[in-house]
C-alpha cells in the first residue's frame, strides 16, 4: 500500500546531490565534509555518490538522478574533467545547473551554449599560486639563490638545484599548474633548476611511497622534493623513514620536502620536521562558495561576492591558499 507512505514526502528534508570522484582521497574527504556541514546549516542534506575513479560509473549515477532532481543545482566533482561536455549536455536537457568543483571543466565546454554560460560554474583552488608558494618556501629555506650555490644544500656542488616532483594525475589542472608554477618561480628567483625526475603518483600516498623508493634505489641526487599534494609527500616521507640512519637528522640525510593542501597528516609531517612546508588548500572557503552559489541559483538572487582571497573569472571561482612553513 505505497499510498500510505505519501504524506511523509511533504515533510521530507531538502536534499541536494553530491558527486565525488573517489572516497579515498584525504583532501577530498575534508572538502566533502565541509560541503556537507555548510549545506546542513541551511537544512539541506546531501546525497552523495562515489564514482570510484570511473567516469562511466559517474555518468550512470548522474543520469539516474537527473529526472527527479527538480532542476536543483548538482554538485559535481567530475572524475575525468575532459568528459564534462557530455554531462553538461545532459544537464542542459533537464535544465539542471551544474556546480563543478575541485576538478575543473574546460572553459570551452562551459561556454559551449548560452544555457551553459548561465548555468555552469566551477569552484576550486588557485593552483598557480600554490605552485608559486611552494617555490617561495624553498627559496626561503635555501636563503635565496645566490647563497644556495656551493652551500650544504647544493649537495653535488654543481651550483644547480636538482629537483624531483611527485605529480598528481596527468590531466588534472592543479597538477599542471603546481608543477609549472613551482619550477617557473624557482627559475625566476634565480635558481638554476635541474629537473631530474617527474613521477606520476595520482595524488596517492601509496604511489608517493613507491616512487620515492624507486628514486632512492636509483641513487637520484635530489636536492629538493616538490610534491603536488601532501598525501604523496607523506608517502615519500614514510618510505624515507624506513631507510633513515640513526644519529643524523632527517633533513641533513635527505632533502627538503614541500607539499600542498595542509591536510592533518601533512601538518603532522611539518611539525615533526619531515616536511619544510605546505600550502593550505582552503576547503572551508570552497565549501562556502559552493553553498552560496547554490542558494543564489535556487532563490534566483544575485550572485554572491567574496573577499580578496577569491579570484572570480566569469563563472569560475578560485580560492587563494596560504603558506604554512617554519
Ligand atoms: C587537489 C588536491 C589533491 C587531490 C585532488 C583531487 O586540489 O590538492 O590532494 O585531492 O585535488 O582532485
Ligand atoms: Ca646541485
């Protein structure tokens, strides 16, 4: 007798749909829980879907909610950002606004139709600044480029800075920007950068551990390890601790390590002296922007404005991070 259940529908709490690329990513966990709590404060509970790093799965999850979603904005952490076009098309057919976050769609896909220009948004972090900030933390640590040459930090004494990078996913915008801006900024600051290794670790701690192990076995002469995020740096640290010799400090034995995100584990490594810095990726600010945009769309009111730490470019909102170091 399903009709007996009908009255409960009218008292049903307001809900919104949240799509996540994985449930196994420490920064995403913190971002998802911030989003959940900001929406909860407005009385909206989120229904979340985990794509387990499979775009085909996310596509079918997305399609399955579209029709009954009453044109409410959907929060979308797309797995493969190059597939955004397909989901935008489906959303347009149901007149359902999209709030992409953390994994950025191509501008061309978001501006493909008049509908998309009005109804598709992106909220993320300012990864260009984060790359720059990683370089600045390093330069600070080495007490600038001219004193680096021949110092104890220039371990092979060739005057160049041997850099290794633990890189996030191949096509992820934050991996691209952090890699480019960290090395470009080091050069701008006067360092003769010798990029000896770029290891793809897809943001994952386990892969950071494994790639660090390989580099050490190859005898790589690393003078600076830049990681596109904390999780991979934490993995590298975890490996280095297994080969660490007693009686010598971690930083003297190995090399400075810098990450991005400021996760709990990252900050712990920093406190314990295994990392020299990280750059805060502000999940709270990103969650608040998503929540404000959601409400302005639903209530058809003006778009919210934010402080100087948020760079707004059309429908793209990027939060500037802050350096965390000694
Ligand atoms: C980045 C973050 C990474 C990872 C990735 C997932 O912004 O720094 O740690 O969570 O997003 O898309
Ligand atoms: Ca050197």
